[in-house]
């Protein structure tokens, strides 16, 4: 055994028992938090059902809150998939420590996000009580109430009805009056060829299937590259990972666009923004990154010797700077979208922001911006902050919360809450905490299954730190 | 299972299956002196200039002459000699403006952002890439000035108190452009010049003739290489890098706003700012390669601009090319998803209308052809890479062409029109190439085209360097 290999002693201490001792605690904690969150969500939903007078809204609100929580954690999985693909393609040093948390998040996407997608799929096929306007519209088009006249096939008349219904439902709210029947968007056609419930549900499963296949192939190759006894086979696997990863990024970009369109952007009838998937991707990246960083910092704090050595202040500064970059990107993307929609002031687009800046949402948005840009920006500029484990942990945790509130802001204002009981916000938080607990429970379980560091590539990191 | 892997094979670091040989930042066996001999002697004309220099300079200067003719005729006759009309009031002028300014972005990205990201491969290419930026911005600036029709009133673009009580329209991104581009130009020049100061001092000390010593001495501003000088130099260089970094994003974002703040279908796209920035970097790296590949061959600079540098640039081109292609996908997808009659109708016009060929041309140039770069063998082939870069430059020009040509068919068919450039459009555009290559060749002739200072820092300690800032990743 050569000297270089002898330096890899950390690998020996990475036993299942060791990992169990490290990760059992947080896993149990996640389970408890998750259960409390889910129970709270169910109780609050029940109370809401009783308290809300509107027959439709009392059914819709729990689903909308669920979507907020579910979307957040799904994005954690998708963001992790993105980082993992980039890591496999570029093989940068930054990803060696992050690899295991990212891989575990990707697996969790299937173990938690996919089963819970059934709830979202359910609301897509719930007809007139769906949270999606197109599902309701589809219902009106195809299941008219007996005794009433069949809805006019004439698109204009249909639109007039919808506009009138919107005004009736939301009262004399000028925001909704903006969505007037003279818009150039043909909603009937939109529902017929893309946003019909069956097709949208099938597409949802297709996204999971495609990503599932991708993750399966990638992780299988990763296993071969890391553990196969024949080094030639391992090397071939590592090289083929690059090509699969490149192809994967291609698929990821397109599917991420469709996911953003199908699950979130389509909550608004006429809103279209090519920047929106990019913003959503950035949030996915930030959350995936924050979860992974928190895991590393936890392991470091627990006195894991390898993490203390391999995740020193200099490495923290690098990873913290990457966080800074994603925070800046979020600001850039959001400012561009906001400014262009504001200055264009088109009736299709502007209601999106009008709804999201009125009725309290304006204050909410300003606070979200404050915690998403100026505060983390100013903090992460300083090396002293980035090199402090506690500060970096707090900033990561803060960003997780802020991104959730940002995503809630995309989703909740799609319904008018003017006359609604205001505690629906708590339902969102409960759903987020509940699903998050389940997510972290599975995540830690997955993390325990494999050595915490990719042994064969550790020398890259060790050589780097010895060099300093 | 994993615990035994290393013991079983008894391999050292070589077990990591994905690691290839460490790339070389500097080839050959150089010392502090030989770096000056190889680079500085080109600028001081101790080394004879190759024949190709004279050919490119002559061709560039001839085209520059054509530019002078075209502009003189334009100033005599007015912008009516161009093909612009209504609805296509922005013709070649805006296409070329955006194209040139986009090219400039790679220079700033290489010199500023890659410095902040500690990318060592920037070192050999940053100097001439920055020069490229400055000349490209000059070429870009020509077009809006000429398009104004009365360029002698260009100072009206600046807000200054005047008797007419006339101010720029501050809500127009065209007014923002004035500030963005002039800031960008100023910072780029300062950044470039500050980086040059220690190199000028080296030339001052190594020049064979008195006049050269005098000129380089003036330019080096009294540089003595003391520890104070170095400390302040490195500080100011880092600060300028920090200032330049946001400019990479702001300038082309504002250029994209020129289109996106309108409500013209397909122009009013929220993805435009990052889409433009990425496209700019894509075309900029293509231009860097177009310049680097011949330069290193003609001046035998393979030791400094190694295959690694070329490979890195090619990879950046591939990555940004894919991102730009995502932009094309996103535009079409969102236009269809919106089910807006005009967005989708204009998309169909763009793809299958009278100018449809230009859309497919851009898809071919920016998406199909760069796929070649996946294969390392082809990335390493100078001729292939040079050709792909030229194709990418053409593709990025077509991208702007496709955007501008949207104006021919947007909302009401009664207002539709056609657009064709005239010979004077072409003469002006080709003339700016002349301007670019004239200045660039003069730069190659009189200024060290690779930073000697930074190359020396990369040298190993035993040769008098700083081991690439003491990085353990450095070459042996």
C-alpha cells in the first residue's frame, strides 16, 4: 500500500454504525417534527373547512397550502439533481463534500415527493373545486349542469362568463376586473390542448419517470465509479457519467420549464413569463444547496474528524460564495421579470403582480426581498461570516425559510383571500414543516446508507488543503 | 465494502478514476527572463513580426478606409442610404451594436470574473481579451451614434442643464445604454491600463531604443516594483475586478431591455436579460478563440496559450451555447403556452415567414454546430475549433438579425413591411471589422499581448515565480 493510500484512513472509520450514531438523532427529530407538522396541517385544514363560508374555497385552501409545502421540498430534490449533474459533468472540487447529501436528496425526491404528488394530481382532477383555474374551466366546458343551457361553444361568450364569474366571486375587486374578456389569450384552446386535467396529470408522472430514470442511471454509474474493484470499469463509468450528466442537464432544463409551467405558472390564467422557470430553478438551487450545506455543517459540528479537516474555513468561504452567487442571481432574475412586466403593463401579465402586491402581499413581498437579497448579500460578502460555521448555518437556515415564503407568494395569491379566515398562512407553514419532516427523515435514512465521503476522490480535497 | 478498496489495489491518488493529467498553465521550461524574451520582445519589435501581421493589418486598414468612406457618405446624405424603414426603423445599426458589444463581454468576464473565481487559465488570455473588449465596444458605439442621424448632437444624450430645458427620457433603456456603455468602456480601459503598468515598466527596462524607453517609461507611470507598489497594485486590481463584474451583467441586460421593455411580441420577453448576457459570453469566447488560435501560432506562443486554455474556452463556448439554445426553446415554448394570438403568430412568422431561413440559420450555428465541441479530439483541433468559433459568431449575429426582423411582421398586417440592408449598411458593418483589426493589430505590435507579470507569478518558485500564488494544484 502506497503512502498516499495510507493517508485515506478516514475511510476506515466510515462504518454504518458510525453513521447511525451520527445521524439517528436528527432523523428521529425530523420524524417528530414532521408528524407534528402533518397533524397540525390536518387539524388546521379541518378548522378551515368549518370556518370558511365559501363552499369551493373551503376545499381549495388545504390543497393550495399543501402545494406550497410540497413544491418547496420537490424543488429541494430538483435543485440537488441539478448540482449533482453539474458535479458529474465538471468534476469540480466544490462538489466532493456535497455529493452525498445531494445524492440522498435525489433519492428522497422519489420516496417523498412522488407519493405526495398524488395529492396534487387529485386537485387537478377535482373539477370545479380544483385549485387550478384550467381544471375548473375544463369542468365547465365539459360537465355543464343539467337543466342549464349548454355552454356556448363561442369562445368569446365563454370568456365573458368566466370574467363575470370572477368579478362575482371576488367582489368589486379591480385587480380581477383587469382580466377582461377582451384579452388576446384564448383560454378554451389553452385548456383543450395543454392544460386539460388528464394530460397534465400524465405529464406530472412523466417528469418523475424521466428524472427517476436519470437518477437511477447516474447513481448506478456513480456506485460503479466509486466502488468497483476493477479500476478500468470504474474509470469508464466515471467518464460515461459525464455524457449522461450532460444529456441529463439538457433534459433537466426542458423539464424544469414544463414543471414550472404546469404546477405553478398555470395557477394564473393568462400569466406567462419566460423568466419564471429560471427563477424557480434558482430557488431550487438555493434550497438544495442550503440543505446540503446544513448537513455538512452539522457533521462538522458533531466533531466528525474528516469534516473538521476537509471542511475548513477556506472551503466554507468557497461554498458560501457560491451561495452568494445564487442569491445575487435570484435578485437579478426577479428584478428583470418585475421591471419588464411593470413597464410593459400588459393586461395578461400585470395582474400577477397586482394580486401579489395588494391586500397585505406588498408588505410580505418587501420583507421577502429584504431577507432574500440585501441581508444575505451584505452578510455573505464578508469572509469572516462565511468562515464561521454558526453564521453560515444561520444564513442557510434563513434562506430556506425565505425561499419558502417566496414560493408561498407565487402560489397563495392565485386565490382571493379577502373574505377568508387569515390563518391559512399557518396551514402553509404546517404543510411545509410536515412534508419537510418527512423529507428530512427519509433524507437522513438515505444518507446513512453510504459512506459520507467518496473515498476515491478524497485525495483531491486533501491535496488541496495540505497545499494551503 | 468501501473500506477495503484502497488497500486492495494499493494505488495512490491515481485511483480516482476521473482524474486526468494536471493541465499545464505554462508549457516549456521558462524563467523570469525567458518570459520577457518571448512576450516583451514582440512588443518592442526585437522579434520580427510575422508576414501574417502585415496581411491582417493591411486588410484591416483597407476595410477601415471603407468605413471612412461609408461614414462620410452617410454624413453627407443622411441615414436614408441605409435600408431602414418603417416598421424596421432599427436595422443593421442595432444588430451590429448588440453584436459588437456582446463580443466585448468575454474580455471582462475573463479578466474580472475569472480572477475573482481564482481560475488560473485566465492569465494567458486576459490581456488581449481585454483589448478585444475595448475595441469591440468602440465598434459598437459607432452604430447608435450614426443611427441618430445627427451624431454631432450626441451630447444631447447626456443629462445636462440647457436652454431648451430638454432632458433624456429616463424611462427609456436607450438612455440607460448611454450610461451603461460609457461606464463599461471607462472601467474596461482603466482595468486594462492598470494591469499593463508593471508590464510597461518591464518594457521600459528591456527596450533596445531610447524612444521606446521614453514612451514605455511615461506609460509605466514611475513604476519601480517596490513592495508598496505591488501592494497597492494588487489591491486596486482586485477592486477594479469587483467593479467590472456587475458591469458584465448590467451592460448586456440593459441592451436587452432596449427590446424587452417594448410590447412588441417576442421582444417583450422576461428571459431576455440573462439570455442576452449568456449570448454575449458565447460570442465573446468565440471571438477570443478566433484571435487566440492564429496569434499563438504566428507568434509561437504555445507555451503560454496552451491547449488547456483553448480547451477551457471551448468548454465555456459549449456551455453557453447550450444555455443560449435553452433561450430559443423557452421563447417558442412560452409563446405557444401563452396562447396569445400575437406571440404565437409572430413565432410562426419568425420560423416559417419570409425570414424563416435566418431563424434556422441561427439554430444551426448556435445549437447544432457547437455540439461538435463535446468531443475532445475536435476541441483540440485548431482548424475545427476556429471554424466552430466563426460559425458561432455568424450565428450570434443572426440571433440579433432575427430579433430585429420581428418588426417586419408584428401586430396588424396593414403595418407589415420588409427589410433589406443596402450596400452602405454592409460597408459600415464590414468597415467596423477594419477598425477592430487595425486597432487590434496595433495593440499586438506595441503592447505585450500576454501579461508578463501574471505569467511570471505562475512560474514555479525555483524559476523565480510564485508557484501560481502557491496553489497546490499548480503544475510541477
